[in-house]
C-alpha cells in the first residue's frame, strides 16, 4: 500500500514538473488531482456568469461544428 501511494505522489510530482516546464498542458495533472469530478457538468448558472462577463476567445459562428465536436471527443 505504501508503495502505491509513493508511486502516485511521484507521478503527480512528474506531472507538476512537466506542466511548469511547458512540456504538458496540465491535463494529466488535472485528471490525477480531480479524477471523476472533472467529468461533472458545469452548472448552468456558472456558465451563464462566464458567458455574461467574458469575451469569447473565438466568435461562435467562426468555429466549425466538426472542430468543436472533435475537441469534445478528445477531452
């Protein structure tokens, strides 16, 4: 059991190092830290706040539907 915890800690430490060095986008680290919680849907009220207060990174009509679907499938 102690060996499993040490291996998990080492894996997280390596992912932190990869994120800080720019070798990773942080997705494996996020998954290691939050696990199944990352699959929970974002509450609609929070999405509404973000939509009202933030400028979109890309205009919605310029993003092809196929590209958006591929991004969702990849995550």
